[in-house]
C-alpha cells in the first residue's frame, strides 16, 4: 500500500513539472503585427513631423515598443521600453522598419521592436527558476524519503539482526518490540512467538534434566543410609569374630561398603554441583558441634584430637560436616595412618589442623589440589572423582573461612580456618 502511494506521488510530481512547463511556454506569445495601428501611427508621425512628442501618441493604438529616427539614423523619439542601440542592432533583432515621408520626401524611419528574443530569454529564466524550485523540492522529498526508509526498513532490519544474535546466544528474555505498521511488522509477532517457544522448550529441557539429576541426588542420598548400616554391622562383627576366615570375609564386606559409600558421596556432590544446589545457610553455633562431627567419622578410633577451644563460630553445620568428612575420608584412603587434630584460635578464626602421617603430596601438585576433578599422583587403584577438596574449598570460602594444605616432615596437613562470630 505504501509503495503504491509513493509511486502515485512521484507520478503526480513529474506530471506537474511537465504541465507547468507547457503552460509557461504556451503563455509566451509573440506580439502580432497590427497593420491598422501601424498605419495610424505612420500617418500621425508624418502629420506631426518635427513636433513629435508623447502627446502625439496619446491616443495611439500601437502597443509595441517603437522609435523614430531621422534619415541620418538619429533617434527623434522612442518609447521607454524600446531599448534602441543602433540601426544595425535593430536589423540583427529583426525589427520592423517603415519609411516616413514628408512632402514625398524620405525624412526618417519608424522602427517597431521585435520582442521575440526578450520573450525567449524571459522564458528561459522562468523555466530555470522552475527547474531549480522543483529540483530543490525533489531533494527535500528525497531526503525525507531516505529518513523514512531508514526508519521503516533499515532500523527494523537492524532490530531483527540483534534479535537473531540474542536468540543465537540463547538469550530469550529480550522481546522483539517493533511497530506493526512497518514493512517487518507482519513478521514481528511470528519471530516473538518463535522466541517464546524456544524459551519454553529450553525451560522444559532444563526441568527434565533437573528432574533426572534430582532423582540421582535423592537415590545417592538414600543409598548412603543402608551402606552406613552395613558398615556399622561389619564393624560389630569384626569386634565379635574370632575365626580368621570370618574376619577376612567381614573385612572384605566392610571395605566394599566403604568403597560404595565414597563413590555414592562423590556422585551426590557432583550432582548437587550440577544442580547449583551447593547452597549454604551460615549461622552462629558453638564450637563443640565440631567434636560431634569428628566423632561421626572416627572409624576404628583412629582420630586423636585435643579439646576444641570454646567459642562461637559462623558456619553451616551441614556443610562443615561435609568438609570434615571429605578430609578424613581422603586421609583414610591415601594415608592409611592415624589422624591427629589440633585446634587454636588465631585472630578472627578458629583453626582446625587435620594431620595424617602419610607420604603427603609433591610440591608441584599442592597448588592444584583444590582444582575441579584434579587427582594427585598417589591415586592409583583408589576410587574418587576429584571433587571432594574442590567442594570443600567452595564451602569454606562461602562461609567466610578458608582451607589450605601443606606437607610436614612427618606427614600431610589440611588446615581449616573457621570464621569466629
């Protein structure tokens, strides 16, 4: 519709130029020769020769510019618009020459000016002014139309480009806002519906994956309960068993149960991380809760610890328990020695040093020990995912504390810095 209006406007514009040009040319008529008026003028001049003045032609019907010269070519009289230069100029201008006689003797000439060149010159100027006017008007219309095209075509096209770029980057939250009356308006709603459908599809996929991961996390958590029972019963049987064969079989059951427990723990933590559910709820608690947490992992009474200083700490009990579990489990797995835990208050922190007496780690591996999925060179034949210390560091830093590892001459230490309230 807009294209039709534009074409009609341009057609009307150029038609107006043609019509105006024709009218301009047709209105420029050459002055017709009035023979009667000329004869009257000749008789009047010859009658009043020697006394020619403006009064002589007061009632004359001759309307064309004219002038009167004597037989020598000197101007005796001329109308204001005659613009006479000389006889030769008049001949060149194709003026009309009429002889004037007095007593049958040639006394002068009546020269009637030809206005053809003046009319042509005037017509040229009028056409030139007309062309300049319409060219200027056309330029203004063109500039306006360029701005109009920019607004209705180019800017919406750039909006579509930006919209497509957002969709390609997976950013479905930015709608495509566009006026319905532009050339892309018919597609706008479809593109925006496409964005909404893609967003809905991605959300469904996310929810589906989340449900699967939540199922894995739930099953992992539920599996840990019967495994803990198997380990507890195995420990009790080991304490009561006397036969060497039974002790060996029960030890096998216990070690496999512990292996399953560690694998399930790693799977549980990995799933929680993917779900971005490693959230913390930091509260003020008494430091004696750490004693209970240490006892929860004190298998075979291999852990020795000094009394923990009485204080109030800022921590998430659930997450600090996971940190202690990870560190003690690593010590059991890789060092296989007894564990000594020392504690002290240092400035704004309660420091918990968990010491084993194994081989430790090489100096090259120490900076990498908290990296995600990193496992040291002493992991041969031992199960694990490399997430335990990574998650522990995440917990400690988000509780306002820290965790560091270092080698000692007689073993390896993991130090926890727990923020004081």
